[in-house]
C-alpha cells in the first residue's frame, strides 16, 4: 500500500508535549501515535529519528516567493517554490499575491488552480509534489494607500463586488484568504459578502481607528495581517487596529516572527495577551528568501537583503521577509525560549486553525494527514513527508 510509513523517535512533539514512541502512517493518514515500539509486522517505509524533533509540518499563510521565484502567473514557478519550501519543512502554504491590475491577478489565480491540479495528480501517483498549495491569499487590492508599505498603491481599489466579479470570485474557489482595510468605503458590506461565500477575511494595510476595526471584526474579519506592520500605530489613548485585534479573542494575530519586523519583547507581549493559541507565525517571504544577502527583484522593483536578513527598498522601507519558517522556529527557540511544543503551535497548529484546516492538519494526531518534519535542535530540516510521501532524503 502506498504512503505507508513508521517513524520512531525520542522527541515526537504532540499537543500534550514530547513523547518517545512511534507514528504509524497508512495511506497518507496518521493511523497510530503511541509510546513504545511500533508493530513488528508493519510493511512500509521505516525511519528512525533518534534525538531529532518529530514535528507537524510547518504551514505558512503569507508568502510571496522563495529561492529567486515570485508568486505569479507561471504554474511551473509555483510548483518549484513548493518543492523548495518542502526542503525547509513547510508542508502547506498560501501563495500570497500583491495588488496588480485585476486581469493580471485573475491570471495568477488561474495559475494557482493549474498548480494545485498538478500537485493532486502527483500525489495520486505517489510522487513528491512539494508543499501543498492550499489556495491563494490576496493581499489587496482593497487596501489603504496611507499604509501601503512596500505594495504599489496605484493598483489599490475601493472594495466592491464588481472587482471580485473580475476575479471571478477566486476562479475555481482557489482564493482562500483576502486582506483588506475595513475603514474603506464599502468595506463592511464586502466583508459580509466574502464571509457568506466562505472566504477568510483578514485586516491589514489599514489606517483604521479602533472603532472601525471592531466594526470590521463584527462584519467578519477573523485575523490580522502582520500585526503592527502596515497599520496605524498603537497608542495608549488611541489603541488603533492593533489594540482592537489584541482585545478580541475570536481574532487571530499573524506575526512576522523574524526579529526584524517585530521586536522580541513585542512578540512576548502579544503571546501574553492573546495566549499561545491566538497568534500564528508567517514568513512574509519574498523571492529573496532562501538566498544569500544581495539585490533581488520583487514586484518589479529591486530590494536589498542585508547580513541580518532585512529586506528593504532603496528608501529603507521594509519589503517583506527573507527567513524560512525553519529559521523562524530557530529564532523563536533562541530569542523567546519557546519549547518545541510551543513553537509547533505558532508554525503548525495555529496556522491550521486560523485557516480552517484544524481537522486535517497542524498536529501529530490520529486521523490527521501525515505532514511530518524531522529537525535537529537548531531546526535544521532532516526529513519531510507530505501526506506520507517523502519529499527529501533523511
């Protein structure tokens, strides 16, 4: 039978903590997870993880590119990005699209559709297909120019159903997540409509007040895009969008947890405020991610990556990230002292929850898809399986 696998190890990371035992996978699904030794008569791939961490695969809900390639209208590039991500322990992701003319955005949605179909064929044949493409995240075009960040505001639009019609409401249903600014005219009506159609709506690139943000949450915003970045600042008399998102338990907070976009103290404060279940890490990776310091193209402009990994436009504006999720895991362990279980919450369990995938992904547990990573103590990736299919040597 295909996709049958047993992994034994001393540090299998579950929601309850670490255990010494085994994970048994049948047909790409975790069939057993237990202490002790696996059944002696098991037929399939056998892997001994030793002292390495056995973790749920990382899930990145905000990623613009990797390894010199950008999310765009080339399905082949998307598939190559997926392969590169699997080498870094990412087992599922949402390719994220910057604002462009609507016809170009629609072309990217169609390319994502083609790439997802190719991945499905590969999995049916038992071939490695790289990190699973979950759909697409549209970061815009319904954003506030006052908080454009690195994005090109000439392509921003006011919220409207006609714009979504031009995008064919996500083509074959492949648009999963949409970032918008809730203070814009027509935003609340569109948020309600998007939620009715099953989209995940997230607030970002916004100059909203606290009250305007709370109205957006009431309309259907379920998470904040890169909290604190690309939004009006928090002030003790004017809490703004950050204050609103931090105050609402029903809203998840996306964090670019690379130590560049947010100070480690701010990350600690967010986790104290939201609890370990209320936040999730993303990379906001650009095509420069996975490459050495230098100059790279992103969204038809040049960005520079310094020795610390900061991506910037020539004017100094931060321009996305250069860290992989594995590097973010190492940072969270090193700078915040998070355990492997706590780190897995931020990079696997919580992203799955806030993307509506908790019944399928995000934890090592019986009945979940066998998206499994083995990493050493510095979160260097030693092995990766997606739905039980090996993606790289161990």
